[in-house]
């Protein structure tokens, strides 16, 4: 029997069939919702701002102040989470913004491996300044078994040079989707907060998946963690309450965290998941319409 890739199926199948398939999986997820995780997965910003600034960025990086992860706070947070989880996490993803902008990224990688010796540690970068990284950076990645994941943007980066550096230093580099273009589903916020909280949470691809650690707090998605930048730039008032995150210093065990993250937070009332739109990648114009209905 002939085998087809997902890309080939999308190319050959009529649009009506693809729409049925999409609705089927959306309904299937809505019926179940995000399941409780067995292991905690964490993403964190090394820098809130970015050197690329993508249109409609869900981390609000084009609007963000120049802000870097505080290393002392990071180490305290790592120590606390390691205590709660016995150092057993699914993965830690260092991202942003653009993580390579942090001048002390080497120290951060060493601290991460110190507290989580058996956890997968990944850097998620746009790759623009990766060829300019020092020998010490590459050696640190090798020693600590750090993988580098390069997001798919239609940029003129020298993949051959990056692959050569990675091979030379025995570091695994993964180009996440090696295509010439990129598009994604853009979800805009409802200023009136009139969305169904349960429905938004269950249909969202980021809920309990893109879990962000920010200043001792865990958020089920980056939108809640960094909406402060949207509020500041456009003078909006999307409210983040104490029920929208869990404080790692106020819980007794990891089960409290895992139980919290698989339930919808109040902020989901702002997320109009049903009317999300597919957009092509572009650089942000910092237009309010990119993020707000």
C-alpha cells in the first residue's frame, strides 16, 4: 500500500475533506480538553524582546520592553521546582523573545543542567545570531546535552554554516520545519471578556502545553504571562488575577501544579479561539489589530 506524508495528504485531499478532519479533531479535543500531565513541561523567556518581531506574536515580543531573565531568580526557581519534582521534568525550553540575546546564556544553561540532570533542555531560537555565538557557548551546549531548535521563518540564514558548526561541536540542531514560508493560526483577544472559558481552554492548542515560568509563577500559556506588554503598549486592561497562575513557592507538591494547569483559568474569557484566523508570517507593524478584535 502506498504511504503518504501529512503534507502530501493536504496537497491531494479536497478542502471539504480537510475541513471535516479539522472539525473532527477540534471536537475530539473539546470533548476531552487538555489532559493532566504526568510530568511538568516548562518554557521560559531568556529575553522578553526579540530581534525579529513577528506579526501577531503570542508572546507580545514586538511590544515588549528590553528585559532579560534574572539569573539569581532563575536559580531560585530551578531549585524550588527541582525540590517539588525531584528534578524530574519532561522538558525545559529556553526561548523568548530571542534567547540568544541574553549575554549570560551560558550561565543559565549550566544552572538548568545542575538542577535537572536528566531533563531535556532545548533552546528555541530564530537562528539569526546563532553563527555569531562563541566557542564557549557551543561547548556548553555539548557538555550539557542542549539541543538547539530553530523555528521556521522565511529568513536568509545560512543553514549550511549552522549545520557545520553544530557538527563540529557535536551539538544537535533541529530545523523545526524546513520550508520557505510560514503561516499560523492567529487568535485575537476580546476586550469585553465575553468568551466561554471552558470552550476557549479546551480548544486552545497552547493550554497546558506552552506552560510558561515567569518570576516564580507558572502560567498555562504565554498569552497570560506576557499580556502586560500588550496592556502597556495599547493602554488596555486585560486583567490577570491570582487565579490565572500558580505560585511555585505557595504549593506543597508537584501534584498541586499539575492539577492546576489542566483546568481553565479566568483569563480564557478573553480568548476568541473560535474566530482565530490563519495568517502568513510577516514582521509586526505593532498594529492593535494584530492582537485585539
